[in-house]
C-alpha cells in the first residue's frame, strides 16, 4: 500500500547511508541530519496524502517514554498510542535484522533488550504486549519481504489496522 511504502521509504531514505551504517559515534552534524529526518519525512508524507496516524508515526517514531526523544521530547501519555506501538516493534525488528556492523539478535535477546528499557525508552504497556506474544508469531515477522532492503519489517498501516480494536479510547 501507499502508506507501507511511505513509512519504509521516508524513514530510511532521508538520511545518508553512511550515517545509518556508521559503527561509531556520530558527529554533531551527522546527528543533526539524522534527527532532522522525522520532520522532513512528515512533510513529505503529508504532501503524499498519508493519513494523520501515519504522519504521527513518521514524525514521532524516535520519541521516548521518558521524554528524552526527538523531535518534540514528548513524555509518556503525550506520545500517541500508535507511535508507542510502532516504536517498540520498529526497534524489535531492527534488533532482529542483520545490519552492516552486527549480527541480528535472537528473539529472546531482543525482547530482553526492550524489556530493560520499559518505562524509559518504551511504554511499559506496549512492552508488556510484545512480551506476551508467542515467539513463533514474532519469528514469522522476520520472514516477510523487506521492500527496498529497508530493515523495518513492520509498516505503519499494518499496525494501524491490527491495533485499532485494542486501543483504549480514553488513553490516547
């Protein structure tokens, strides 16, 4: 779908490949370029006609539950539910996918990594949801084709569709 493509493409194509593949610490200029991809991405997504929910995901997918993320340093309940969900699944997928400078983590190691960051980087309720999923369900996600060789196996519209029925209406 169009939103699938936009999420994958905007998230990774707006940052120089050398920055995404760098093993060491980023310079100030590299960090600024990386951090700016969310705002450029949401502008492009909006112009391309992406839904409001997809635009929120593009803009805020690097926010942290403790308010230390970017671009707006949103804190806990200020982060939209769909963003909280996509953020956890995006990190899980990145950890379990091979990248230039490291082998993928196992499902259990990725879950442990995310669990240690519940309440700081990630929403504890979303982490609980991830931890409650059977490993076989998560393993199936790794088998999905990855458009444009982008290491994000979960798409914004997949999450929008799959979670609508489970989101508490008064918790947004």
